[in-house]
């Protein structure tokens, strides 16, 4: 992923003789036939979801849900993967809460050790549960017989679920770990969770991160750059205005990443008039 290339400590800073950009799936020729086969109403697939489903892993997860009659309009990968966990794990009588608890413990352990895998013994459930989680492509078993999450985004989602189970805020989650680049993917997942499921707390928690003296600048920058990926609404303006007034450099980094038309509407309606009246 481009994000890993930029932020993964094992990848960033390296020079590459060649880079090959993997193009997204063609929606009409490759994605649409799958959706039709899954009885998905194509007319309900907006442009944002089309782009989202052109990523093979997202399409696979979406398909698992669609085959169960669940058709979503996820605004982020977190929403999609969280729905996948609810359907595939939580509602599965064999897996359920025991499996989710074990997955959350595994995610926390890996974050604490900055590792990619754990032993089956430390996972702490029956062999049957482990086999089912591997069968459902939640976990995978590596060549050493250790367990890994099947996909990085799934791991990030479960890491956030573990933090939420302890009622942590985004700032508390960040401060629990060394503020090194490895926490960035999980911070982004937490950010998008708040936006999707707790919008009433989203702006408050984002501001807590940006104004916290003990949170590193690179993490604050990541949060602001992630802001550029959401579709802002009128209620976001107060937060954006505070960032502009108190942290102009972070606001500038946010603007550099903006591509959503909704951002230009917000700026046109609120920011430009303020600038004009102040000049």
C-alpha cells in the first residue's frame, strides 16, 4: 500500500530501482460481474463505493457480506471490516465473543511487541476456533506455525476494537504506545471509526489529539492529513477554523491532501468569507 511505503519503518527511506504501480480493478469489466452475481443493486453503488470496491481485498470482504444479503455503503475500510467481523465472527455460534476477545488480545500483544505473529498457545482458544478463523480468512498460519492476521487493515480494525473495549479515547490510545511510525495505521483506523460510529465525539477527540502536549507532531500531522479524506459537513467548520487559527502548519498539510469537492464547498461557504472580511 502507498501508506505502508510512506510510513512503514522497514520500507520508508529506502531507494527502489523500480516501482510498479498496481492499478485498481476495472469496475465495469472486473468488479461489476461479481456484484451482479451477488445480487447487488448496481444503481445503489455510488462513485466513492465504486472506487472502494476496485481494491481486490475490499471487494472480497464486501462479497462475503453481500452473499449474506448485507449491502453496505461504507465510507471507510474500517466500516467494511467491522461489519465483516460482526457477521463472520461475533454472530457465529462457534466463534462469538470468545473469538473476538482472543483476536483483540492478540492485536494488543502484537502492538505491544511490534510484531506480526503470535504463537497458537498464546492465542488462548481451542484448536477448533483457530481452524475456523483461518477458514474464514480472519487469521493465517505462517511457515513457522504461528498465527498472523490475514490482512493489515483487519488487524488495525481489531486493534481499535480492543481499545474501545477499554473505553479509550483516541488520545489515550496514542499515548499507550511509543509514538513511533508503527502506530500510524491503527491511529488512522481509530480516527475513521470515530467518524463513522461516534460523530458526536469525533471533533472533540480530534482536537484533544491536536492540542495535547505529549502527542508527537508526526501523529498530529497524520490526523490532519486523514481529515482531508473525509467528506466535511457544516458542523466540522468550527474544528477546521480552530486548526487554521492555532496550528496553521497542520492546516496547510490538511489542504495539501484535499481532493474531495465537499471540502471546496466548506471553504467557499466559511473560510473565504472570513478571509475577505478580515482583509
